[in-house]
C-alpha cells in the first residue's frame, strides 16, 4: 500500500480513500464521512461507473453541490460503445487498475450486491481493505422462505469485505448468523444522517402525532411507489393492479398523488400517467421531511422513507399485497402501520379521514432493533475505515482429533432440550413491552433477531398492554402456531394475562412460558397481586416452562410444573469488546452493574467496601446503575463506593474492561446477564452461593461464591479470587453456553421451531452406544448436518467451490448436501464423492458416483472423474475404476466418430 498508519500514538498517516458511488445518496454519505473529525488528514477519491446514462449526470450534479470542489472519477468515458454485459464485465478490472494507479489504500462501498458494486467488491476484497457502509434499511422479512426466494438485500455483506458498518443490532445479527461459516467483521455504527439526527431521535422515542384534523376534511395522500416490477419483486401486471386498486380506494378520502421511485423505468412512468384522478409527481423530485409534512398520509410498500415520515410527523402505511414476498417489519410506533390488503389500507385511511386520528401499530419490534442512535456516526465509520485490514482467504478447518470429544456445557444444554416437538412455522412472543431497557426483554429480543436471520419462522411481538379485550388478543394470535409468554409479568400486571393464557390452553394451543423470576420477585408479587398470583399458580402446571437455571427449574417443580426445561439465557453480542487485564493492578478495582435496589445487595456491597477500607486493603469499589425507589432507609450507601449512575452500554463495557473483579452482591438472581457479560470480558467473578451463576461457574478458576450472606464472607471470596488467574479455556466454555447461536439452538429446540442443528423428528441426537455415525447413515437414517441457510443455488455453488479450494471438508459437505437436496450437478456430486472417499465412507462415495454417472454432461470427462475418485476407494473401488475407464474410452470414441461423420 502507498500509505500505512502509525500504531504508537502519533495518529493516522494520510491515506487515499476511494469511495465507490452509485447514486445521489452515496454522494451525501460521502460528504458526511469527509466531514468527520480527522477526515482532513486523508485524501478522498470519489469513483463511479457509468456509461453515458443518468447515473453519472446525477452524481456529478450532487457532487458539485456537496463535495466542495472534489470531482468524481468515472471509470468509463461517455463515447465508449459497450454493451451492458461488457460494461459490467469491465467494471471490476477497471476499478482494480484505478486503485493501483492512484495508490488507493482503502475503499468505501455502500452496496456489494448491486450490479456494479458486486463487481467492484470482488475485484478488490482481497487486495485492499474494503469497508461496506449500510445506506438503507435492509432488515426485511419474508412471507415465504423456500430455497431461492430471497431479495438481494438478504445477501448484503456476503462479498467478504474487511468490515461492515451497519445501522443497528438487527442487521448485525443477520450478517453474523446468515450462514454457519459466516465470520464478518461487523460494527454497529448507526446510520449517517439518521442516527445522529436529534429530530429523528425525538420522533422515534416521543412520537407526537399532529393535532387531530377536522373530521371529514379531504386527506392529502401521497403514495411513494417502488419499482416492484422492474426489481422483479412482483410481476409488473400485479404491481399495477394493486397500485390502481389502492389509488381507487384512497381517492374516496381525498386527493391522491404518486411519487415514483427515481429508478422507475419509462414503461411504468407512462402507465402511471394513464391513472385517472391521480397526480403523478416528477420521479426525480426530492421528497424529504419538509415536503412530506404537506401531506396527511403517506403510503409505500417497503422503503427507508419511513425515517423521513417520522421526521415530518406524517403517518405512514406500509402496504404489503398478498403476492409481495418481501415485507417491511412491523415497528411499534404510533405513526407507522402495516397492512396486508387494499381493504385494510382503506380502513386505516378511512379512520384517519373520519376521526382525524391515525391508528399505528399497537405492537411490533422496537425501532432500536434497526437503528442505533448516537452522535458520532461519521467518526466511528472513519475509525473503522482506518483500522480495516484486507480480508484473508478462509483458513482450512483444523482436523478433529480421533475419539469422541468431551461435550461442552453448551452442547450438554442443547442435548437436554432437543427433539421435543414437530416444528411449527410461526411464533408469537407475548409480553409487556419490548426494548433493550430491561434484562427481561433482552434475551428474547436477541433470540428472535438471531432466529430471523436463518430460520423460516414468522415472528410476531404482541404487547399485552396495547389491548383492552382478551378477544382482540386471541384474534391477533389466531394464525400463530406457538405462543411464548416472556416472563410471568403479563400474568401479574395485566388484567388480561391469566384469562388469555387459560383460553389458549383450553383451545389446545402450544403455550410456553420463559421465566426470569426469582424467589424474591415471586414473594413480592404474591403479596401485591395476590389474586392474580393464585390464578397464575393454577395455570403453571398446564404450561411448558422454560427456565434460566437449574435452581429456577427446581423452584417451578415445587410449584407443580412437571417438566421445566433449562434453556439458560443470552445477551446481545458486543462485536468488539476489550478484555480485562490478566493480573490485578496495585489498586484492584471491584465493580457491580445493576439498578440500585436492596435486592441487588446495595447494603452488602457498601459494607464490604467499608470493611476493606478498615483492613487497609487498597481496593476501589464502583457501582454502575440507576437509582430506584426500592432502597430502605436503613440501607447503607457507602462513601467508599463510586456511585456512577446509569451509563451507555459502550461505557459499561469500557468500565468492565478497566476493572479486576465483578462482584455481584445480589441476594436473589436466577441467572444474571451481567455475570455473562463479565465472563465475556474475562473478569474475575464473585457471587452469593444461591445465585444461578454458581451452577455454571462453580469450580472454574477466576470464580468464587460465598455461602454466608455477610460482608466478611464476601470479602474473603474477593481476596481469594484476586489471587487466582482466570482460566481462559473454561471461561470460553461458559461464554459459549450463553452465546447467541447456542442459546438460539436451545430455544428453537425447546419451542420445536425449525432451526439449526435440528435432526429429523424422532431421530436420536447421537448414535446409540456401540453404534457409529457411519452405521446410522448406512442403515438409511438421515445424517445430522450443521445449519444450512436457504440461499439461491448459485450462492451455494460458490460456497461449495470455495470450501473445496480451501480444504474445508466439514463446510464443503454441509453446503454440498444442501445443494444435492435441490439439484444434482455433476461437479458437486464428484466433489462430494471425493470428500466422502477421503473420509473412508465408501458406501456414500459409491452412491454419489452412481448419481454422477447418470446425471448427464460431458460423458468422457464425467467417467474420467469417476475413475479418479474410485481410485481413492481402494479394493472396493477397483471394479468401479475399471468400468469408468472403459466407459470413458467408449465416450471418447463415440464423440470422435460422431465428429468424423459430420465432416469435422
């Protein structure tokens, strides 16, 4: 590279950073990155690829207005006469040559799945750091998840860039768990121009719909059209039919205008002009928040425009016609409403027309799933660009040692809950609010986002506090196969909770309860909600209860639950977390994270700090968490403790990394998430003996519990653990027990949903004693494979070839098996046979060779390949090799004779 960066504190040396731009929006994003602190130290080189079309003109116009004299370089000249296919073929090589000629150190890309962007990514991914920056909403859902039915957004980030900067946790989870072998470097930076916009932040968290309009006044309605036909998301005829029907339905309530998408082709534009009574706006006109504020209602199919409508305070209906597979997820917001038919569309618009009030989604996912708010987005993206390293070729998977490996905690936990039900296809999560504010919601939100990344499951979030009648909730749940009640809170704090669950159970519905409650909470609720608590206790034996610890499962057994399932829990994965120091400093720092309340052990923590000071120990104590009213007058709040208050998640991670011991002073906690986070950062941990963490950490070097809930016992545990070194291997094993893939697999198995690592129903998860995996396969049982994500076949073929080239046998077998479930291409059959032969699985290899022999293709070549692989089978393959050689010669002679007859 022409320029490198310093790593010893003097800052970054100047770099030449190319930015590949494909549209006007890319120019605006580039301008924001160039305005980040420290950006002036670098040279930015905007690049595009256009052959005399509108793209180059649009970008030049935007560049002159936004980039302060910086010109954009076009890889092509207008006078070049190239066909579209030639243009695309040339894009990658020209970009590579340009980068080399100009001494480019880094490349920023906004889309690696577009026609141009995909070729640029392939050309440069392994030669210089390519950083992919999300520039639009990508987290769409799908009605049908059969193989091959995916939008290009689903493959975003699959070009193996050096790093990906995404808007929020939903996209990060999707990239991380889209495939079993995915290992992208993902950074949640937020969205340029959105995450750092105070107006959008206010609209997101404190929606303030406009004052009610005078009833019956005509509405001003704008339909933000999408090129569904041009993008092949719907046949053009169906797109126009639904659009016309929507216009006719909405015209009853006011004036309708259509704003076509800027990329709409002329054929659709000409058709729009024929619609009667509709105003068609210029497709190139900018519709920002200011322009949208002139309308009373906006309608679209799926679009990032929801961020502009939120800013404008304009209600938005997201219309999903039945044949449209891609769906914008339901966001729980007063100004957003998802509908699935023209009738529903008219109902919502009609209510706004009649009453002046808009009915938004009463339930759904929080906006913070998709968009993280922070004020330093451009700075964070620039930092990622500076630190990025080129993507290295995938390393071969290390060979597994002979013999049966010892099961980890995560594997044992998964074995305990597998194979319980036939997989259903839809899941409703019932709770009281969904957000990353409380520990109750975090595991289930993390689970559902990870599940959505790879499983064909329709997931709905139902906030019980949004309903007044049990009948309405039952109607919302009527099409779902499984209902998961998230914690006991809905049954205590909602008048509908117990009645609803009883109705579901009596109707024979599958109802699960994911319990987070402690004995302390159970006693508190029994005292304050006595009648509802008694009703809940009567219902418990009829539910399948999922628990976060074995001790909690024992508690529920005592309450009459016959078979509680221990699934533990999980926390959102911080993608780049610092580790605590290996050895304590001269003044060890002891930290607690949790809300300030008596149950969390405020008094004990304070008295331990006082006792340590009395004994002359140079220990520093800190507590991170907001203060609550649940503090008794007699509770000690020691001056020896630094009370830090509530901090951002990022700050909490930094404070943990700067500490030596995580001291959980809680008297009652079934499986605290804060301990899991401490383990992730390799802090020493001390807890009370009755806390659930002990059952997974007991005996692990770096962890201590105290049996007597006294300051002296806690102090001795802290003194002991400070003298220990954390066991990296055992901490990693505990971390894996709680990581997102392991938890997702356990929850999915417990709920009976389709997901990763699920063998066919009724098949044992492991071979019986004395029976090998090969014996099971020979007997006709399906072989258990790791998760395979539904993809287009061409993506699977690319994965298979890559794994074969790198010698990654396990993943090649996994992907190859998925390919053969759909089609039987000869090259995959031969490759799979070779892999099976290399594992001495002669029967499977012979079956694959037989399939290749009848699959077609160049017969001479096919038989030659069969002979080559048969040679790997030893004596069993000798007859196959002789047959293949004979058939290869026969095919070659036949081909040669045919050519002679034709005069060639």
